[in-house]
C-alpha cells in the first residue's frame, strides 16, 4: 500500500471515530424528547421538565471553550477520551435515578462530557483536512447530527413503550465505549508538551457564573419569580458583573479560553451572532414539538418521533449537498443567507398549525424548516475555522459554538418560561374552574385518561400556547440573514497550516509564537 492510500485510510478511520463521538453527543440531546412526558410523569416533576434539557445544554455550554482551549494547548486525543468517559458516567447516573433532581444532575454530568465531543471532533478534522476539502466532511458531520436528531425521538418512543425509559440512557453507554476504543486506536497522538501550560482558571469560573445566571434568569423570570423580584434582579446583576470580570480576566490571561482578539475578526463576529440567533429560534421551539404531537394529535411516543423525520431528512440532504458544493466551488456566502430565509419560511408555516391540521401538512412545514437548517448551519463552523491559523482552530471553533449553545440554552429556557405562562392562561380560559387542571400535571397519559370535553380543552390550550411562539422566531432568522449579508467570502485555504485572514489572525500567530 503506497503512502497516499495509507493516508486516505487513516483519514477515513479518524473520521469514522469522530462521527461516532458526535453521534453519541447529539443523540443524547434528542433521545429524551418523546420520552420526557413519561419520564417526568414517573418521577413527578412536570414543572421542572425543561431542566432535563436545559441542564445538559447549560453544562455543555460552560465547558465548550475549556475543551477547545485545552485541545489547542495539550492535544485533543486524551481530552476526547476523557469527555466520553464523563458522558458515560452521566448516562449511568440518569439510568438509576429515582427523582427529578437526580435526573437533572445526571443530565448535567452528561453535558460536561458531551460539551467536548462536538468541539473536539470538529477541531480534530481541522487538524487533518484543509478548509477547501473540509466542507464535504462538515456536510457529513451535519448529516450525522440530523440523523441522530431523527433517531433520538424514535428510539425514545420505542424504549418508553418496549423496555422502559431507563434504557434510553443505558443505550448510550456501549456506543460511547465503542467511541472511546476508536479514539484510542485511530486518533493521532498529541505532540509532547515540554512545559506545563497556563490554565485560565479565573476565566473559567466567571464565565460559568455569568452563563449560569443568564440561564436561570431566562428560565425563572416571569414564571417562578416576577421579573422585578429580588431573585431575578440579583441574577441579572450577577450575570453582568461576572461577564465584566470575565472580560478583564481574558484581557490579562496568558492563555485566555476565549481570546478577545477573536472579536476583531469580522467574519467570526458575524458567524457567531447569526449562529446564536438561529439556535435560539430552533432549539427553543422544536424542543416542545414531540410533546405537542402526543397531546394535541394524540400520537404515541414513537409516532411523535416519526414526525421529526421530514425536518431532519431535509437537514441531512442539504448538509451533504452544501458541504460538497462548498468544497467544489469554494463559494459559501449564499448558504447561511438562504438557510435563514428558508428557516423563517418554515416557522411561518408552523405558526399556522392547529389541532385540525393534517399530519401531512405538518410534515411538509417541518421539511421546509429542515432544508433551512441544512443549508447553512455547518458552513458557519467552516467559515470560522478558515479565518484563523491551525494553532488556535480549537479555541476559535469552541468560542463560536459557545455562543451558539448560549442561543440554544436561552431558547429552551425562554420558550419554556413563555410557553408555561401562556399554557396556564389558556387553561384558565378553556377549562371550567370546577375542573381546574394544573399545568404541572399535564402529560400525554394524563390527558388521554380524561373525558372528551376536558381533552379538547387541554388540546386547544396546548395548541394556542405553543403555536404562536413559532411566529416570534421569524424576526430572529431574518436578522440572521441580514447579518450574513455582510460576510466576507475569503478563499478557502488549501493547506492545513494556513495563516487565516485579518489582524486577529496575526495576533493569534504572535500568541502561538509566544507559547
């Protein structure tokens, strides 16, 4: 076997291992979607339902920049194995819990591991594939994410009905162990570090305080606490103060986890802002769709999972197509612009759903949304990686994903808070006071056991509480499209060790030389 064939075989083996790691992480975010009503009904805690998702995303968000920076400093192989190990520990914890509090803790542990998997996978690809060729790999990665998003709800529904919901988390364990074996065997060994790297402890601490305060504020404001309550005001102050201290810490840190010079790069700022808007809209609304299908349309959990197939099928197709087009033509600016417009169209269609809408029409709306997701999501990462030299590609990738995850977290929290408040209002309008139904008790099983009149009242309330929120996302996506119009389409580099573009890349090179 000549050296070219061996190189291709090694790349294929590395890529397969990274895909498995990404699959494990993204599957864990979606597998609970259709099973969540059953889980919270069993453990008792409908009022904390959104935290099963938010705890995972919050933990993953906090550790993303840490994994990205450490990967640049000490190498990614051992970090990826560590992240997979932490993820396994969290999955095992979730499988054995007996309370909602325990489940939320287990999901947070999963997030501490899962937050490193996607970042380290994307950065490792940047270590071995130049940007001009990387588009098609990013496209396949995007399709794997879409595939796991389809399989997650399907598997969730199947496990709930056949084996019980605890196997949702046990199922993750062998996949993660297989990914650990693949990473150990195929990933290249990190370069030996001659000196102990400087760790930005202050940056990590104040970033975690600021992000946690922001998420709690978004989740509790207007629902658990009034917006002008001392708790919410205190969280707002803590968020701002910690963010200010974080900026100062990054300015003087020897190895900042989010270097401030990244924000002097125009394309980084634009991709980061657009990605935050897109994820805020997408995650905030699609999180509640599987439960909507079970309560309003009366579907079984696995049937509700099947309803997500059009959306993720469209995303898979477009992710692969746009990835190959970016590699072949080197043109990519139009993709995220078109993606935002198409997603806005998808949310417009979804905002007109009603209890009487046919499943075919609903599936068509989700297909349009999926096309929009696949058009531009993975291209944003490619653009950011193309802007910076290889020495900081992990840091830049992690910083971009960090703000996108903040969008996901805020989306899930804000929509959860708004939806819960709206649902309580709608229930008061549609249910007689003598037959009062508490928001915390609403699960598909509970609804299906009620009289026909009460079921109709709850279905109408659930529909009227959730569907109008889809329209709120359209301005966000239109803003994302406008932002992307100012993107500079720099040529995609044909070498791995490329200098990047702009003044911030020069600063990054200087920082690398200093290290």
